[in-house]
C-alpha cells in the first residue's frame, strides 16, 4: 500500500508517522509520502489559495494548485482512490477504512482555509470523506484519522495479528462494537470482574463476549 498525503503542513504528520503501528506498517512494506501543494504551485510567491467568487470570508484552495500537485506526483497514473477530506463528505467508518486499506495506492487531500474550490471535488477527487459532522481548521487531523484506521489493518501494523480480528465493528462480531475487557486486579473498590471471565471456561467466555458485543450494538454505545 502506498499512501500519499497532500497538505500545506507536512510537518503536522510528524507525530503520526512516528507511531509504532505506522512504523510497523512501513517496515512491512507500506509507503507513506507527504506532498506539499506549495512545492508545485504554478502561481508566484508560493500562492495556493484565493478569495472566493461571490465574496465571503476566508480563502479557498485553488483547483489549478491541487491539479499541479497531482500532475507532478503522478505523471503517468493517478491512484484509483483520491480522497478529499471535507466536513460534508461521506461519513468515514470501519467499512470504508477496510475498503481503502485494500487499495494498492491511495491519496488523501487535505484542505485549509475556508475549503476547496468545488472543482477539486468534482474533477480531481474520487471520494469526499468526512470524519464527523463538525468543522476542523484543516484536513490534516481528518487525514490522520483515516490513515490510522487504514494502516492498522495492514499486515504487521499491530503486534498481534489476532488483536484486529475481534475488534469493534469486525466481521467476527457481526459488525457490532467490541465486548468489554478486564484485567487485574479481580476486584477494586468493590468493583468486580465478571465471574465468567475468571471461570477458565473458554466456551462460556466466548458466549458471554458475543452476547455483550450484541447488546452494545443494540444500545448503540461502543
Ligand atoms: N476538514 C475539516 N473538517 C473536517 C471533517 N470533519 N472531516 C473531514 N475533513 C475535514
């Protein structure tokens, strides 16, 4: 998997790329590139944005700037998925994370300012994705959320291959949230670990977990 992050703030991803699971994914063959729109802008003085037609507050990322960045990065073939991060996009979820993680090459386009020229969404992106119905100051945090959920699915990202199998929203749990976890001490301030988990009866533990997961799915709390 090759993941290209287009941004005006490549350094915003410094913390993200240093995370263990991200480094693991890279060590197992994933490639992560940060590409600054400013490096290839066709405009003078590093300009990347402009005032909105029709007036209004703020600045808008220009379509020619984003197209130039994509042309420079992909002289031959663009990735099958060019994902624009925007508050009004399709709601990101575990299913979309799995779909993107299965792609060989994905580009994430981060915006700043008031947003993107709409022609970027119409003509340059294949997907517009939102991480929630709120407005962030830029797409970088949203891109990190999307990249994190994707990369942890790649081989070798997590220490134990099985830890991603029975997690929230996985097929193994029928798409429901994960069951509750407990560890030592068995009792704390009178709060006890459920008996079944310390019973040593693996079949009962399995049934209890599936039941808890199902209940959480019904009540809508993960
Ligand atoms: N850019 C700004 N806010 C965003 C959001 N909620 N999701 C995706 N991209 C964004």
